[in-house]
């Protein structure tokens, strides 16, 4: 059990028979005889919907154990992504809906952390930055300002905006959360 005033981002709790992952919290102290309240933004693990609720600070909630395992991506079909535990070779199918838009960046052999609650996967954790290759873009224009961006298509078909000096075949570092160009990747020495 955890007291509501001790809720932290990333925790998984059971409330009124539903499992929720805490996405955001803000404690608001009470005044006078009123006790404080913990305002929390929660994601329902069954439906994926978000819910905001103010809990009395002394309310006790059942905390669910959260396990993280590093799994290797194998393949994807129309509805699922298949991952394998490299230690025991056990395979886990995770719905593409749960993986989210980042599913387009999965490559065979990629290792990612997957969060589990009671044996079921609830979240796939991607790195903040990925190196991706430009498959197609307009020729580089070195005379223009670096603040001008042009569209570029990545190897996986995703379209992003890149600076004018980036050319087809370049490898860039991409902020996965926002799909924003960060910088060019350093060339690897062989």
C-alpha cells in the first residue's frame, strides 16, 4: 500500500478495481483544517485512456509491482510487435497500439526495455534519441541559412524536417518523442 501523498511518476496503482500508471503528480497542501490533496494524471492500463483525479493525501492505494525486462525486437505484423527475451528465448507479442507511433522505428535485433505489470506488457521504452538514415531529400543548399528546413524521408518511410545542408544518405540523430532533427550523427570509423 502507498499513501496518495507519496505517488510518483512511473508508479502503477490499483484504484476502484482498475490498474493505472501515474503519468504526472502535483501535491497541493491544504489550509487550516483541510488536508492536502495529490492531483494525479493517470493512464488506465486496460483502455489506454487518461484520467485526472485529486486524491486525499492520506488515502491508501494498492501499489502494483512494475518489472522491466530488456527484450529484443524480432518482427511486426499488422497488429502486433514480437519481442524475445534474449536470456530464455521466450517471445512476447505486444499490440502496435500499445507501442505507439514509435513502432515505425523498430528494427530487427533492436533491444528495448519493456515494462510489465502482473506478467503483461504495459509500455515499451524507446531511447530519447535514435540514429536514422535519410533515404531521400532535396539536394543540399549550403548558401541558405541553417534555420530553413526541408522535408526528408527516412529509410522507414517517416517524413521529418531537416536543415538545408543535410543530403540523401546522411545519418542524423532524431528526437523520437517529437520526431525532430537534433544533429548529424558522427561518422563511424572502420
